[in-house]
C-alpha cells in the first residue's frame, strides 16, 4: 500500500491566489529559517487561473491578447507590491494619459465622461456642468451629496444603494454602474460596498460627503494608490508590458515547493492530532498540518461540506456570473470615428439594463476597451486592439476567429459556469 505524501502545507488552487499564497508562505519560511515543505495543486493543465495572456503571431505582427484580467486596480496596492517584489517594477505599465477619455453609451450615442470624474465623483465644476451625460435635475441631485448626512452605523449596503443614497439614481445608471460594475463583473444591485469599494464608505465617514472626500484626496495627490519607496505615481490601473501573465511566470520561476498540475482534490477531512487528509481524483492520499483553499467559493463549498458544514453553507451563498471576452484588431484607417481628436479615448461603457435605450445592447456587450489606446507602450499604432465583454452564450454571427479558449469560472451559487475568450483579426 502506497504511503501518504506528507507536507506542512497543501495549497489547493493554482490561480493567482494560490501562487501568491505559495510565494508569501515560502518567503516567510525562508526568513524564519524553517524547512517548511509545501505542495501547490491545480486541477487544470495550466497555471494562473483566469489570468491568460497570449502573444499572438499573425501576418500583421505580434499582438498581446489578454483572455482574462488585463490590469489591476492600484486603489488596492497588493498587485503592484507583488510585481515589485518579483523584480517586475520596471515592467509595470500604466494607462495612456493621452487617450484618457471614457465614453458612455447615452441615448444611442457615445457621450464622453466629464473631465475630472474620480471613480464616480466629479471633482471639476465646469466640465461637469457642461456635460450632456447627466440631466440638469440629475446634476442637482448629485450636488445634494454635500448636504446628505453620512451613514455611520458601520453596516454594509450594495454599491447601488450607496450611490443612490449619496448621488441619485441617474448617477448610478450613467456613471457608477458603467464604470465600477465591470471591475468585478457584477451587478451594482448585488455588489457589496464594503467588500469591493470600502474606500467610498471611509471617505463618507471621514469627510461627511463623498464629494468632499474625493476633493480632499485629489488635493493630497492620492488619486492613485500611493507609490511609496520613491517610485513615480501610479495610474488608477496598472498592467505589465508583456501582459498580466508575466506575474504568473515570475511567481512560477521563484517557487521552490512541489508544483502539480492535473491534480484534483476529491475529499478533504480532518486527520489525527489536528492534521488534514486530502484524497486526489487519482486516489493518492496527502497529509498536511495546514490546508489553504485558493479556489472559487463553490469549489471550497464542495470540499468543506463534511468538514465544516456552516462554512460550506456560507460559501454556497456567494453568487458568481459567467463572462467572456472577444479581442479584435482593426487597422486604424478603418476607424474613422475613433481617429477624430474629440473622440480620442480608451473605452466605451454601457449603462445597466434599467436604461431603456440600452436594454438590448446590455445583453450583448458590457463594454469595449481599446487595449492599444489604454496602453501606448504596448500598441502597434497602425492597428487598434480592442476587447469586448459579453455574457457567455451570445452569438456574434460570422466572425473569423483564430483561436478560442474556454476555462471555468463561476455562475450562480454552487455551479460551475463558463468563461470564453475569443480573438480575431479584422483588417478592413
């Protein structure tokens, strides 16, 4: 009979969470002079989870195509911190300030977001007043943020409830939902404020108003995450010159523990003397002093159902959704609208389905981002590379596709949905 493999720590899940957990565990053990032994397990045949960067060679040249996340938000500084720890500081790539405009589809037409909008709050008076995006009554309602008392009970609320309470329904539909919901691919009506944007509540409590808080942050130069250590200020979103996959590759190159692909855990149970026993789909038994579950909530629910029923029940209540991206490359000469100086921007967002003018479109696309415009250092200026977010299962008709990748993500609580990534070339 085969003896169980024994480790100090077993990490289940080889996405960015599991890879990062292994890195920090290894680093702390080395600093303490510990001979800690760990294994990192991933059930698929590749590392990185939803991070998927492909360098696509075509007759038109090489394109960097992101199948998953294409950047990390610097309001939460740990992504940049990890990149620098891995020696990727000089590879960090901010957004292109020359193409900073963001458009919102308003009454069937792209309308520029007013200059000076920080996340969801206008910080410059005249661009906001003159903007056609928000109606006069909507602007007056947003101004009431300066008078509405802050919520100080510490309780959570949805992002939609917070924005409606502070800025009004129109600001939610035309600014907050298009800009913020796409970051987490979620509905504002079901998105926890404290879990996703706790800074908004902090600013409200500290300054009594979201507007006053954003203005104070701008004056202090904290519009972006603090750079620290003498580094130059960061843009709101950062990536890496070769794509977010560089982060995965750098982690893999530095991990010294045992790394296993194609290894699925079927059962997790408590062993003797506080240890844990894990059984793989291949029938192998692993023993560990500690287990880290770096997997989606529905996968963790299945593994903890017998071990910790109360925890499993809570994990089962976490909702997931399906999403997909389509990346296309267009020749600049066929993009007459985007080439006009007044339209020099990097993305167009679609309001939520509550807006009658975009109900049908919302079912097809969430937003369109020009990867070339957003990241000048990565672009091929005779081409524009764009990414489109869509619900999975939407048929885009006849589109020449070079390759399609599908990987697991999450849908409704307790189920495993799909994430699809498609890219193609449209030469015009």
